[in-house]
C-alpha cells in the first residue's frame, strides 16, 4: 500500500493499485473500517464487522462477504447503511496481473454466479471493488446483478469503486491515516492479529479476572470529560490484551499506534479535528515517551488517548490523567488461566506453575505451554525453570532478529 505524505489526500489510483502481497488483506480491512464508520454514524454501533469467506480467486484477487447481523431500522439514503439487512461483497483484483477489461468481465461473471445465492436473504446490496469504474461500467455491474436475480429490481444496489472509496477515506481522516499515511498505524483488529501471531504457539485463552479493569476503560471511553488514560503495569501483565478486549465494542473509533514514535504532533492535531469521536491508543510507552505522548494528548479537545506501558513515576501522573494500574493475577485467576491453557493439571502442579509464572498472564501462558510440551516438570529447581522460560522467550521473540538487535 502506498504510504502518502501525512495529511495529503489519496486518489483512486492509490486504492486501485494496492500491492499484490498485502493488497487483498488491506482492501478487505479498509472496506470493513468504512462499514464500521457508517454503522457508528447511523446506529451508534462501533464494533468492527467480522468479514468472513475470504476466497482467493485465480486472477490475482480476493472475494469477501459480510452481512449485517440484524435488520436495521434506519432511512434509506443510498449509502452503505440502510433499512433491513445489507449484504456487502468485496472484489479485490490485482490490476497489474491482467487486462482491465478482462478483470471487469471476470467480476461480472462472478456476480452473475453469486448474486442469486445472497439476494434472497437481504434487503440491500453493496459491492466494493478496488477497480476505478468509469463510464458505463457501474451500470454494467448493476445489470449483471439484476439479470441473475430480477426480483431485486426494486431494492437498493450500491456500488463503490476506487474513486468512491478514495473520496470516503479523504472525508474520514483517521481511516486515511490508518491505511495510507506514513507512521505504522493500524486498526484494532489488526493490532489484535499481531498480538495473536506473537502467541501463536502458545494459544489465545479468554481474558481472566479483569472485569474491573475492563469496566474502568469503558467508563473512560464513555466519559465526555476525560481525555487521557494511562494503562500501566509491568511486562507480561497483559496490558495490551486488556485494552484490545476493552475496546472491541468501540473498534470503529480506534486508531492504534504500536510504538510511541508513530504518535506525532500532526497525528494528534488531525485526529482531534475529526468529527468522529476517535480513540488513539499508543502502546509500548516507557517513562520517557510517556511524557511526550501525554503532553500532546492533554492539548486535545475531543480526542481520547490511551497510553499503554510502564508509564512514569507516581509523581509524574498529573490530575488530568486517569491512571489504571494492571497488577498480576491473584492465585485463583492464575489457576483459571492455566486451566484454559493446559487443562487437567493437578492442583499441586498448578501451584508450582503459578509460582513459576508469578501471576503474570504472559509468563503463565509460556509456563503452561512448556508444561504441555513436557519441557518442564515439578522436580526442577526455580533457576532451571527461569532458564527454560528465558530460552522459550528468546526462541519465540528474538530468533528472527539480526544479531545487533538481539544483543540490545
């Protein structure tokens, strides 16, 4: 995906020519974010849609599909959201892999084949494609749909090509930054996928014993008077996972910065000027970066900022910063998490593993994984446990790095 200079508009060509390696995923996420924004504007639902059925097609593209789970009671405006149930389909094609005329013909054939399957169950239909449509091309797509299922003739059909998608992005600055601007920003679902990938060999158990913390983050989001929240705790205590889970219902409003150096002054200014109630999450903040990010956040009028990290000393947290300390799990919570990772562990062995993990969810997940793989046993001494846990962490997170970053 082209990374534009910060603040500059994107063009239809930018949308159309997404790179072949990441374009399909980027396009589906981009469309999902636009749908999420529309749902937020019309019905106040900020949850990002979970788009399924991503099917790779022979001509260098991807097909995806999403149906609104409930029939909506909203007026028809000819946009993405309308009354009843809407089926969204996504047609990404690599414009460099085939002739444009051939690509369009392939989409027409696909629509004729697929539309009779989806049309009976919906009241509206929306098609997204990364192709820049011109002249009679939108009409040709519409005719292909109606020829395959004539009963849909009086129902809304909305077609969004590259030009319409670019316009929508330029009218929604935070989405334009997420998908096209320099800076390493991402959506909530992408941030979650990254964290899941880091724990791929270990598992993704349910969040345990964090009800109070989840409620505190929800209170911060819904409180019009608050602007800055610091989620503070030691490494492996589960801060990032906690924030991800807490913001699931607000996903369409979230801009996620995985590192503090991506949260520039320009980003804060632009997000603060957006009409939408944006939540900026800045992860992996140390005490030094906290000061810079917090200073920028405090100057905003509408933007909410959540800083995740070790945070500063207690004296540096001012009155205009809400503080949410995240502590290690108690004995019961640690046992519950271990039971989810490695079920069937006897009580005494659980006690040994809880002590080894120290109540930190990240450590407990690794300890549980080692136990499942029979790489730990209750007969080992604590220093041996720590050594093996360290080797696992090195294997999991450092093996792909170059020698110099690994030494650092």
